[in-house]
């Protein structure tokens, strides 16, 4: 790991290009089944509800699983990942853009964001959470993976053959930010990293929040 401290480097573009580059290897490594934690969201939604999957990647397994019961829209800024998502989940609608450039046509019943926030600079994470309060209906839900401890920005040189960027707040900070944005935290649990092998190696907290105003 290397500190991501170069002021002129565009780390969001690094993530975008990184996933374009590693898309095939990354997709091959993903689990085909959705995590059990997805159920804490889906059990609260009516059939056919509109669900937004942020950072949808190649569409498997989250968007694909959701599309079996719901009207799904996926957003990702990797063109290669979106190409795969359209092939893997033809029933869903996909947009290739930065999540902060996305403008919803209507509010959603729920938003999922698995393994997404930590790829964004911290200022963008805060802005995205703020916007989520306008992207879901009152009573709408957000299910996202977060992290346990605060970590300064860093890069890794070999993430499935690509250079990748991460940074994150602590779990308590994420909970406070969601509450400040008008959400009530309903549930916090843990989910694996989503790869087919070595599931016990890494765990991520997840947070389920409901918009209250």
C-alpha cells in the first residue's frame, strides 16, 4: 500500500481506468450468489419496487439478484463494467457515469452500494450520502457497505492487475453522517468481501438506513 497524497493526481480516474483494465479478472473472481445481508433490504420492499444499485460493476450478483423481483437501475463509471452488466442483467437499466454526475429521473424505494464508498475521496463520500437523502422516497432505504476504522487515502499496485485507490471513515462516522443527512440507522451487520475464494479473510460492516425526512 502507498499513501495517495499526490495533489495533482486524479484518483477517481485511476479507479475508473483500473476497473476497465481488471474487469474480466475481477468479474471472474466475484461470487455468483448475493450476500445474505441483501435480504435485510429486500424483505422490506414490495415486488416491483424501484431500486438503484450504485457502483453496480458487472451486475453480478447484486443487480442480477435484485432484478428478479424489482425494477433495477445500475450506475457505474467503468464502461467495461457497464458493458458486462448490460449482458449479464438485460432486465435492468444501466448508466455509465460518475455516481455524483448521476441525476435520477424519479426517487427510488431503495439504494444499494456494495464496496463503493471507499473508492471515492472522502469529500465525495459525504456529498453522495447527502444526495442519497433526495434520491430515495421518505421511508426509502439505503444499504451500503462501510468500514470499521478511519483510513487515510492509499493505493494498491496489484488489484487484479490494476492500480486501485481506497479511503474510508470509521463506522461511527458513517453512522453519524447518515443521521445528519436525514436517515435513521436500522441495522448494522457484517458482510464478506464478495469473492468466491477466501471469504473468511476480510469482513466489511454494512449499514441499513431509512430516510426519515
